[in-house]
């Protein structure tokens, strides 16, 4: 049975598929949607059914403060 690539929508044949997170991708289609870095099957994050590298995923969708880890904050004391 031939699956379809969720990125380009074209058929993905057995000899060329990269299976990751339950979907079949073409090797060139499995890349970060933000920075276009090639991704390894199973070693990436997904948001809204689109693959992202870990760095871009944390920067865009992670908790606030993970994008810039060098920023310093001052503590404000309460009375």
C-alpha cells in the first residue's frame, strides 16, 4: 500500500520512505518547517502536523524564556 507524504501530498513508495511519528515522508520533505534543516526520522518535534527541529520547536512553541537563555532577570521583592 502506498502512503502519501503529508508535506508535498505525492505518493511515497516503500524504497524511498522515511517513517516518522506515524507518517511516511520523502527524504527531502522531512525537514524543519522553520529553518529547513534536514531531520532524522523520530528525532524531531511536531506541531500542527508539521515537523520542526528541537531548537525551532522550543523557540516557537516552548515555554517562554527558552529562546534566549542568556538574558538575566532581576528579582523584585514584595513588601
